[in-house]
C-alpha cells in the first residue's frame, strides 16, 4: 500500500509540474466551471478516464475529495471535487 501511495505521489508531482489551474474549461466540447456539482459534470462528460478518491481534513472535518481525470485529445483535465462541488480544474499536456 505504501508503494502505491508513493508511486501516486510521484506521478502527481510530475503532472502538477506541467499543470495549469483553471476556474473553468471546455472539456470534450462541454463547459465545466468551479462551483458546479459533480453530478452536473458527470452528466455532461460521462465517466472519467480515471478517478482518485480520498478524504481531506478541512476545519477539523473529514471531507470527501474526488479527482476525476478526463482526457481530451492531447490534454488531460483533472476536476477536483470536494463535498460534491468542483473546487479546482487542472489541465496538463
């Protein structure tokens, strides 16, 4: 399990080095913005190419987080969802 976490962290570190944070993006021809519900995003884009679920401590509360990655041509977009709402969108080539 530790090896998997370390590998994921390394992959994420390399991805984030080339990532751009966005407030909104057009993914697969559909507009996605911060503040949208994950249900609305999933209805527009369908199932993501990959999903990473974890919890994060925010203000002393465990908060569910989902990072859903969609590939669109040569770009990948990671939609970060906390408590069911989009809080960040990252793009990378």
